[in-house]
């Protein structure tokens, strides 16, 4: 089953520990955090698309999907032509000028092979980044929503989407 | 040839993260990022922890003892350890003969418990209580205030209790930047339904996650806290049973709170009365609540009053001594709690025994094999600088502190350090303070030695040696052992290692009696003090049955709002406050030498509200000069709504304390870093 890094929206504290950890593992950070209007921040790394356009266009077949579903670059095949960067909707692949190849997130392939989490996920203090089986992660997310609904019902405040369906909370 | 991965305690904030340092043949190669089952961080790190190993082999590291040669522009030459020790001992011996109180010692919240214990023992056997450390600049009001109200100046509950609480009240504290991993606990508590209330003059990153945000004027903390307590008492939302059974002084407090109506408090603090009413109700009726504070609450001339007001609020709600409740004064240094426990304070001996208490003092003296110890409270950090400037203090021994950046009113500090006859600085880098030194001693950094550290939740953890120190650098405990011996101090003994020192601490500090080196090394989770015997599991929650006061009850103490020492006027129309940022740490001695941090958190800046910026014609990125009555500071403007109009906020890491006010809280002697008057001009 495919594995991914999922971003927990609204949880990032913009500490950039993910960037710093990534830089220590890869020499240059392949994840980046963006602050928006001083009210929230979002970390962005390669989405490892199911139908990855970068793999499609790569003229030397340097990109492939590994067993976990990560889009991985084979440096010896890459010629640094930037085609992957051109088609990537997120602007993920960057040019590594000193090695004359592209550089992109590989979900910490070497760490995964040792059974460890990607570095950015390991350090993230706020758990804004989570890694795992996509299906399991989505179940976790659903569970959290259910918990929140139950808590607010118990406390008498009803979330708007339930209120619009006619639910009322216990009066205080 | 061997690779080792060794558990240490992170050298930065007081949260106490377990940090695994990887080394190869004794040379540090990096931090091992790994999820583990060790609290409090379970492998999570902030950017500073994630890059902590990078400064260990920085070319700036001090590797040999240095001696000043010539006057003026400091030039140093390398000398041998024996020559350095001889020079130090000669001068300090002479001062000891003349007047031991002419010497001052600064201990360090960056050093281990063992090293702090040795430093204060050295000072006291030398014959003076002039020993202090930077807790004076951060949580002295917490210690002074909480000692009066609940009888112990420490965090009452473990971090795991945050997950069990229903309401979190954060005042003058920005965990998202100063203790990022704490946010993990706060956000998980929120997932489980807890409400987050944040009170701060700045719209910090922590407020992004707040259910309620009380943006109050700097320095009006007492008014705000009294206002909340007023509503809680007026509407009878307080915990009757707790207040009557476990506290004294309710009637006096009720009378004093009468005038802090929400309307009056709105006028003083700027927080809408309606919001004060609502927050008071939410917090008091939550059932379980915690309060967290840090420098925003303490660094005021009313610091102790602020702490007492916060304590009153918690006692009224009955949120002490229970699971999922508690007082969390968040410590900023990895061992500031331990340094206080060890008595590296001018007025307190190990285990919080007051130096003026004859019986308690002689108890320590007896354990050290001497008749008595100095009984006069010594000079505190800022007082030492005043005494040095006036010539009363002739020599100082500074271990792992950088007052030339961290103290308020820096120009005065420079003058004081210049005036000293003799200054010893023992550190890992040539700090700004070391420029004034006569002798500089190269010390080993955290990963290059062993010892115990006490985190802000009273968790004592052993940090193992991961790699070798560079050059001739030595661990602080070893240097102090040698200096004490060469000085020929009565009662001094030589120690074979940190374990040896900790065994003596087990004898002297009652709270640490059962925290033996053997237990700590076996138990990586650490042990919570108080731990009265070797078979005691440690105490995670304080005040469960009774308070450590003579009658076992807590005190409700009325405190009145007093304005800060310096307020804006026509000449200096803005309020200046200081803050910190997540990627830099204190005086930047370490973080300023970590490339992955320096490139992300570039140079000094100041925050200014768009309306003020427009009036002054300032845009983001412009160079500006901030001036106060004490100094001027140049930096880059950052126009932002995170500060309200009339307030300038400046991260202090790059030396902004040339601006701040050294007016002191009369009780705890903490300077008022958080409020002073300033003006801003665009440079150009």
C-alpha cells in the first residue's frame, strides 16, 4: 500500500525543524515551510503523485516509483534537464548545480530502508507532518473528526455543519 | 574505529529533550533523528536541537587557556593550564585575604547540576554569597512569588498532565517559538477538547491556535489576572472546598479584588470587559486547568506580584495538586531548574535553604566540614554589575554566562566589566564577555562531558558523554575541582567525577536524596524531584496532600497593579518589549555558529505596526535605529500586525539589551526587560 507524508493542516507552528533536519540528511532541504499572512504556515514537500508527471516526461527514465510509492531519482541516470521541474505542479524538483543533476524528496529512502521515519516527520514537534500508509492515515483523520464532534456535542457547542442539519447541543 | 550513538540532554531550552548524538572515533558527526520511547519529546525536536551537534567542532571553539596581553583592544596569548590556574589562584587568594565579598561568581544554567553545585560551594567556601546565575534574569520572580504562595518555586505537574487538562491559560509565553515541542502537548490537549487561552501583548504564533486571545498592554499583567480573579470571585465560580480547606487569606484577597472590575481592567489593559468575563468563566468552570508562563510575566519590576496574581488565580480555581492541573513556569535553559536547586543563587543554599536561616546554613556547613558559611545574602547578577562599576567588586569568575549580551542596559555592563581588576571567563566560545577577560578557560560542551540536568518539569536526567572536547578544553566540574584545591579552601575536596559530586548532592540536597548516579544512568526517563530515598519513585505532582508551608496551606496574597518603571512620553513615544525567535537561542553563542540556522534566521530586526510604520515612513526591510535613554540599536524593520500600534518588539539575541531598562523588581531583583520607552528613526 502506498505511503506518504501527509500535512496536518492548521498544526504547523512554522519552526522549520523539518527544513533543518532535511538539510542535515540531504545536504540541502527538500521541504519548505511557507507562512501565510501571519496566521498559519504550511510545509510543502514532494507529493509523490500517483500519476507523477515528472516520471512521464523524464527522457532518461531517471525517476521511478519505489515499493513504498515514493518518487525516487537515480542520480547516475539524471542529466539535469529540468523537464521534471517544468511539469511539476508544485515546483518540487530543484537543480543541484554542483552535481549537475536534479534534487528532490525521496521520502528519506535510506532511512526507510532502516525502518525509520523520514527525518522531517521524525523531528516535527507539532506532528504537522505524519508518515504512513495512506489508508491508515485517512482513518486516523476520520477518527479525530468524530472525536471532536462527540466532544463538542458533550460540551453543548455544535459545529456549524451539524447545526445546519438541525442538531442542537445540550443547553448549559 | 567506532561509531557511537549516545543519549544526551539537549543543550538549549528547559524542556529537557532527549537528544542522541552520533560520533565517530570521538568526533561528533551529527544528531541521530529517531523516534524513541523516551519522554518528554519521544524523538521530536526543534530546529535548534536538530542541529545542535554542528557547533561542537566550530573553528571558534576555545581550545587552550588564554591570557590577555597589553591594554585596550583585547589580544590574547595561549598559555598552559598550570599557568592559567596559577594566575587565577594568585589573584583570588589575595582578594580572599582582603575581603572575600570583593569577588563575584556567576554560575551557569547551561552547566550540569554537579558543576553548579561545585561553583556555589566554591564561592561559599571562598567566603561570599556573591554567586548567582541567569535564573535571576528569567524566573527569580517565579521562585520568590511561588515560595510565598504555595511554598515551592517549581513547576507543579509533569508535561503529560497537559494532555489531561480542559483549559490551558498561557500568559507572557510563546511556546511555539520558545519550547516548540510543548506545542505538541498543547495541540493534542486541544484535539481532546481543551480550550487554549493566550494572553500576550504580541500576536505570537501561539495565538494562531488560541480559542481566546487577550491582547493586553505590556506591564498590566497584575490588572489582567486580578480582573479574571474578580469575575471568578464575584460570580462564585471559585472552588469553595479547595479555598476553605487548603488556602488562607481569601477574605483579604476578595476585598483587594473588589476594585478590579472588568470595566476598570479594560481601561488599564485594553482587553474588552466582555472577553475578560467570558475567559474567566471558561477557565474557572473547565474543571481542570493549567497556567503556563515565562519571561513575558516575570521580566517586570512587578514580576513577583505578577506571579502571585497568577498563583491566586490558580488557587481560587483549585487547579493545584491534582492531575491535569498545575502551574507551569516554563524555564528557558536546559538546567536553570537544577542550578536553582543546587543553590547557585545569592540568597539560597542548596535545596532552597535561606542563607539567613542560621540553623539551615549551619546544617550545610556541617556537611561540608566547616564551622559556618557566610550569612549575608550576596549580590545578584545585576547588582554585581553595579558593584563592579562602583569599584566595590574587584574580581569576577564567570562560568558559561554571557552578561555582555544577556544583561539589561549593556553599556553600563561594558563599563562594569572594563572596571574589574580581574576577570576569569570559562566558556566554550570567545563570547562578548570574554573580550573583557584577563584569563579565558576553554570548557567542554554538553556532549563532551557527563552529568545530570534538571528540566523545567523537575525531571532529572543523566546526559552521557558522546564525544571528546576539542584541544585542551576540560569539563567545568574538573576545572572547578582544580581551582578549589589550588585556592586551598577549607572544606574543599577533590572529586573523581560527576558521579562523585552527585553523591555529595544526594547528601546535601534533600530533594535529590534518592537521585543517585547509578539510578539515573539506568533509568533514561529520569527521576522527578523530590525523591527522598533511593527506593522512592520520584514525585511527579507537587502539593497533592499539603503545601510545603508551616501550616500546610497555600497563601492567597492580594497584589495591586503598579505601572512599569518607564513609560512612553513625548521624547520616547513607543513601548519597547523584547522577544525571542525559534531558530536562535539567547546570546547566539551556539546558534549563531550553526549554518543551517543562521541562513534561516538572518540578523537583527524589530517589529513595528503598519500604522506606526506609515507615520514614520518606514517599510519592511528599511534600516532603522531604536533609541532609549540607555542606548541605541540599529536593525531592520519588519512591518507586521503581530504588534499593536505603539509597541516595538525586538528579538534580543543580537544584542538589543543595550536598550533595555535595568530597573529591578524590589523582591526578586529581576530587571524590567519587557517594558521601556523608546523612539524609532529611519536611517538614511
